[in-house]
C-alpha cells in the first residue's frame, strides 16, 4: 500500500508531464473505483490545464484552469504509468491497453498518463478548488508531517494525557496526516520508544524528539523514491513503488542494526497492524 513517500514520488514523477499542461483528452473506462466517479468526469477534465500538482497526505491534487481540483488516491494497488513522451533519454511507446486501465489522460504535450488499479480501492474525484480543503477525505486531516504546522509544541499538546499507544497515536490521521504503518515503525525505532508505550506517558522531550525523526524518516524515503524515479522512467514508465531498506519494518527475527545490540527484531499486533521493534533498544 503506498504511503506518503510513495505518493510524493508519484507526484514528482507526474510533475513534468502534468503541471502546466493541458489535458487534451480524458478517457474514463468505468463508472468508478472505490466510489463512483463524479458526473461527467471525462468531459470536465478534457481541455483543462493543470495549474498546480500538489499533495495532501496520501492524495494527489491537481488544481485545474476550470477552478476544479482533481483528487487522485492510489488506494491499495493504484499505479500511474507514463508513456509516449521523451523521459530522460528514454521513450516509452503507448503500451497496449491493460485490463485495469480505468482512467487515461492524453496530455497536449504528448504524454499519456494511465491510472491502473487492479483492486479498485483507488479513487478520483472533482471538487471546486476554493473548497478543496473541506472535501470529506481531506477535511479532518491533521497537519502535514513535513509542514510548518507540525512542530514540537503541536505534537506535545496533541499527545498530552493520551491513553492510546504511541504507535496508534502517530497513525491517527487527525493528529498527523499521511503517516502509515511502515514509517511509524521506523520512527519509533529511531526514537528508541516501544510501540506500546502510552502516548501520554512520554516526556515532552521524547515527544518533541519525534518531530525531526519523522521528518528525517520521510525525507530519506522520498529521496530513495527520487532515485528510483529515474530507474522507473528508464524501465517502463511506471511510477511510485520502490525498494527501500528498513531498519525494523518487516524484519521480524533478524538482528537489530544498532551497533552493540544483540537482540532480534520482534513483531506484535496492535489494532490489527504489525508493529516491528527491538525489545532492547525501544523502551
Ligand atoms: Zn536493538
């Protein structure tokens, strides 16, 4: 499932072929994905210029010249493919249409952007740009983890007195937007905090230390995505999924990477999600 860094990687991959470009032809091949597509989506997209391509949490938002904003959510298995344009020194011909190509955007610049989603948990919607922040999927989101509103005093205030485990608190999209299971596991390992610790039991100093760690973990993953972007472009034009090495995530039974620590990474289930942690380093 794509997390914030993967979505940011997809956004950056789409930037050169979408931002500032006109959608010459939008083709919509089904009525909807997770939810129905908005009425007349193909017609409303066709002819629109993409003024800005931005990201909020795990959503990509394209602000259009029609004063509407296109929201794109990759869901569990959504993929974006670019074809038909020079990308670096490589050229991808338009591939034969695939079974799960649900939305195709032919850009005036010559690129074709295909949204393929086999499991159909993805979403696309259109809303007035002026009220985009009040869209049901966006309205309740907390601040962006990389943004200025997410700082030490904010997080200390939000976690104060909370009885929930820190793992669950950081996954709570009302507290901070876009953090998922993988990067919360990595953050807590670096912060040396056990995932089951009650959020309210942490000292203000421990909570404050989480903020730069969260940013660092995400920035490293976005950086890894950036390097993979070049490879993906060269490979097949598909954006978004990249190999990234984790220190605890999915490493159950493997040695802790902290120098001098002889423990093995353990896994436990919290609220139905796997938490990976070092029983020695994280207290
Ligand atoms: Zn350890």
